């Protein structure tokens, strides 16, 4: 009987802690005030894929073994059409930019160990700055827009906005075949190795790009 009483007391205590934690979480969420009011939207609820498209796709039983999912949301624009056109276009650019960033980081680390780095830097960095994102975009031509979500927002100075105005935001979820992502990385790896000037430079750049490729693909569960 004494053991049962202790069990009941512990259960009540645990339930009270959970309830307090829930209330606390709710209080915290209520304290986060937006500087706008949503006046119209494509759906009553804000979709979870805007925050993490891949996690959302996994929960919704999408084919994440063959595809990867990305999302992009625009800043406020003057019309819904402009916002959604930008969201669809920039979602693809964002994928390419993510890959490009991984490559740039690996190259920056590797170039410190390249002999005669100035000559190598000129050829490689020129490619990085001007061509890489465009090259990746061309390879992932199979990227397709799976979902769109738009909102009409009234921004209020009284809520913290710079001024009172109405703007439209739009978010796009894009599906990219993992084979296309791998092909894009392989393509830029080949192009950039060819821009290395000497055999030792080619080897260092090759290793750096392989590391960038592995890191990116591992991050994406590929």
C-alpha cells in the first residue's frame, strides 16, 4: 500500500511537471509577436515544409530515397504573382548556392596548401565567382516545384515594422533527384580540376572537392 502511494505521488508530480512545461512552452510562443497580420493566404495553416522540406517530406512518406526536397521563401513583394515567380526561381538557385558554398569552403582550406597558390587562385576563383552556381543550375534541370504557399501580410509600424505597408510573400518547395545533385557536384569537380595549373595543384583541388562532395551528400543523407 505504501509503495502504491509513493507511485501515485510520483505520477502526479510527473504530470504536474509536464503540464507546467506545456504551459511554459505556450507562454513562450505567445510572447513571439510578428510585425505583420496575415490577411489572406493560400491555406489557413502555415505548412511545415517551409521550415524543413526534407523532414516534412519524410514524415509525409515522400520518396526521399530518390529525391531531395528544398524550400525557399521570399521577402514581401508588391504582388502575389511576383512573389511566387521569385520563389519558384530562387528555390532552384538556393540549391545551387548551397552546393557552391560547400565547394568554396573546401577550396579555401585546400588552397593554403597549394604551391604557387596565386596562379591557381586566379583560375579557380574566377570559375567559382562567375560560373559555379549557373553550372549547377544547368545540371539540375529536373528540379520541379512541388508546392507553393503565399500570404498577404499587413505590416504594422506599431508591431515593429519599419512602416505600414502590405506585401505578399511566397514559399516554394522544390524536388530534386539525388542523381541530379550528384551529377552537378561531379560536373563542377571535373571543371575545376581542369582549371588547376599543375599536377600537384590538381591533386590538392581534387581532394578538396571530393571532401566537399562527401560532406554535402552525407549532410543530405545521400
